[in-house]
C-alpha cells in the first residue's frame, strides 16, 4: 500500500472532493499510515488549511497548496486576473518533497479533469505529469451516470488510470429536499450502473456527515469505504493473461534481430503501457527506457500534446492515399519540415521507416541522372562500416558484415569508401588525423571515378549501428564539399541523428552542411507512429518534371505514404519542440551525461566511451591495453542488458557496445539512475570487482 499516491478529482465542482480527501486521510491515519495531502491549485476558500488542520499535518501550507489565487474562479482566469500563471514546476517540486515525507499522499484537484489551469494546460495534464492514478468523486443522484461515465472516458482517453469511483451523499439542507428523497431509486442503483457501464471499481459511498470530526468520520465511513481495494498496489494483467500472452508470443511472433532459439527458452518481457521515461510490463513493473524504444521516443511516452493531436486527427481522417490525392496533415508537415531542414531542401517524399527513406533517396539519386542524360552515373558510394536499413537497396549500401553478408547475392554493386572507427584505427595512426587521411584517399578515388558515381550516402557525425562511432569535427563538411565539387548527390541519412539526438535538430547543423537529399524517420513522430521523409532540393525534384509521355515519373511509393495520423503526430512533435524549448533545455542534460560517462573509464574493461548529445556508446573489451574485444559468443553486451533489466532499466546493445540513447525529455535524476545502473551492471558482468 505504501507509495500508492492518489489524485482525487470530481465529476463537477462541489461534489465533495475535499470531504472525500479528509475521509480517506482520516481512515488511513487510523490504520497507522503517515498521510500527506496536497491541494496544488486553490482559488478562493480555505480547503488546504482545513485539510492541514483536520489531519493534524506538520507540512507547510505552501507545500500543501503551492498555487493560490484569491478569487473563486476557474484557475486560468483567477491567476490571469492576478497577472500570474499556475507554476507547474513549483507544484511538481512540492509534490516530490511531500511524497518523500509520507507513506501516501492524497492530491486533490480543482474541479474536474478538464478545468483549465492555464489556457494550454488542464487538470488532466497535471495528473499525467504527477504520474498518479485517479479516484473520481461523484454524486449519487440523477445525472451521475452521465457525468461519471464522461469523466471516466476522458481520463482513459488522456491515458490516466482510473483506480475507481467514490460516491458522496448529498446534503439535504444544501438541496432543500427531504433526506428520504435523496435515498431513492437512482441513489440505490447508480453505483452498480456506473460499475457495469464504466467497467470501473466502485470504492464505496461517503454518507452525509453532520460534522467532520474524526470520531464521526471513522464511525460512519469505515464500513462504507473499501480502503483495501482503494490502495492495494496497482497490479498489471492477471497471471492467467500474462501467461497467455507469453505463450501466444512464443507460438506466433517472430522478433526482429533476435535469435529465436534463445527467445523460446527465455522468459519474455511483455510491455503493457508506458508513461514518461518509463515502460511498464504486464506485471506492473516499471523500466527506465534507456534506448527510447529503439531510438524513436523524443518527448517521453504518452505526451499530452501528441496524444491529443493524434486523437483529434483520428476523429477526422485515419488514412487517405497520397497517390493522386493529398491530405491536410501531410501538406502542413511538408511545409514545416522544409522550414526547419538545412537550407535548400524544399521537397518532401513520404514513406514508412528509415530503410524506405534511404531506399527512396537511392532511387531518386539514380533516376535523377538517368532522367537528365548522365546515364554513366549509376553507382552509389557509401562508407565501409555504414548501416542504412534492411531493405535490399539500403542493405546494398550497408557495410556491417554481420547484418548483410547473407544477402550478398541479392544486392547491387556499390563503391565502398574506407572510413575509420577512430578507436580502432590501424597501428601507428592517430585520431583525428587518420580520418582526414581516409578522406584524402576518397578524394583521389573521386578524381578517377566521379563520372560513374550517382550519390554518396552517409550517417552524419554519428554512425549509430556501427557502434556509436563519432566523427572528428570537419569530416562532414569536407565530405559535402567533395561531393559538390565532383557533381555527386550527397545523401545525409539522419534517421537516427535527426530530431535533437546530437543536440541540434539535425546533425548536419553542427557543420553547416546542406545535403542534396536528407533522410528522416525514427524521431519524426516522437516515437508514436511509423513515418519517414526523404527531403530533396528543387534541382533534384525538377529532374523528374517532364511530359507524361516521357515516362520519367518517380514510380515509387507505399500504401500508407503520408498517413494523416502519423503526420499529425509529427506535427505535434514539432510543436512540442517549440513550446517546451526542447533543444535549449537539452544542453545541461547533455553536459550532465557527458560528465557522468567519464566515470566508466574507472572500469578496466571499458575500452572507449563515445558521446554526441543524447547518443552514447560504451565499448567493452577483454583487454584495454590491446583493445582485444570480447568474443561474440560470450554475449557480453547482452548480459549487461539483462542485468540492468533486473534493476528496472531497458537497454539494447550493439555487440559489445552498450548504447545509451534516452528520450530527450529524461530528467537529470533519471539520467543519473540510468548511468548508475549501467555502471553497476558492467562492473558485475565484466568481473571488475
């Protein structure tokens, strides 16, 4: 029961939330619990002071009620009239202090779920930010079913877990009608109707109390309010349901990049829901999402703005093809993407994922030269240790042998460009000189073969799947200049590095590079829905504008290209970047991460630590002096990730490289925990002592 703080809201103003808070607090104190209360926002009245006095609390009134306005109005108006706004950060800080002092904190809202605290922030948003489950206080009489079901529906639509409904008996004096009338057929049957129609627990009824003294509360409410059901730990799915899902998974699901023989003998982790930086499994266990659900989550799981935009779009249009038609979200998103992209990128071609974004880029680059009469330019150049996806085209320009060797007979011929993992540069070569030496060889090759090369594709600044390889400053700029000089289309694959991952919106910004083609995916929808975009210059686009009879159309596309739901999520993602000043607020967290990563060099089997922004890789080696790697069969990276899971953290390795790529919204406190647990797990698995 400890730690199960609850938010108390009502179906309306004046339904008895404060009385319900007092009753629950009193009953819990009678059971020996150290109870705290909070009235985060109060407009007029003295409810917070009343609760403090009645429950005999020593907490300061400023902690219990951090935001107070004098007039009894809706908070957005009351605070506006005092030329102030509700300070959410102040509320969250006060709650953190209270929850560390008490076994249980009861947080009472202002009015109902959709009462605006600011014009862009509602009580429901505060509940989500506090990450609390909900008790709904409702009247017993006519109208209750409607108001209560609407409140339940809205809570669930907002991703808020409803613990149950608590009914409050009305005052005869207040309503001016006989007590017998207030205990008629609706009052007797409404709780069961709400339980059935709302699929929710009914937690009891608070009878009308003539006084609010402790003795009467205990005497009259102890038998009518179910404390056990109210505060028992939030369970996940039933044991039977958990076992059923695991059995079905093993019987039917084929997991990507997973050796299924191992999977079938292990106990799978099945995720049921998520909130903020945490994933929650079917048992109710919480895990810090240390890899942003495979590098896609940006602003945390279940962000209120993104959720609302997707719901809004769902009620208008779920899908309409972009083949010969258009839709509003895809148009708006294209305009916004070109506005924030590197200079010169003015056209957007949509697809579904990172692989297809690159696939489209390769075909566009190839066909551009074919359309414009330069038919000898047909080869694609790429880095020897690159990764661009899993479709056959993107595999062709990939250079990671483990992933691609089996498909060697299916892929097309390319030009591989040597480029170093500077940690493992050849003996006698030094960082960063060796990287520029490789570029000199690239230059020499281009002098001979540029007439045959259509495009050069790279992952700018950070090569993610290759093991978080970080480039020295100036490399990207030099690559871009060489391509421009030799008339080679420069493709920047920012599927992993885009949308803030390296500290700027796009990695190309670090060196002022404007590619001819830019590939985007992963974080484009904040991790909500599959969407990708391939951006090009007008010059590239014009290479496809011919008479219909010439048959030089770009014959390429996908069924769900420009899906309105996905585009709505992407638009909301960009709005959040702006409203929450995501990139500006990222800087101190990047610095914290950078400082924290230094401690990993204290572990003798950490060979190298690489970081750029919120992308980090910790390479584990058998011998630091010789850089001798652990054999693949020892599964060192996988074993570290299994250990961190025992302490509530989710990571996924790249071989012997432990990857940290948290959501940009992760707090410094959460980052500290991520670093600590990862350090502990590496220490344990590598036997550092």
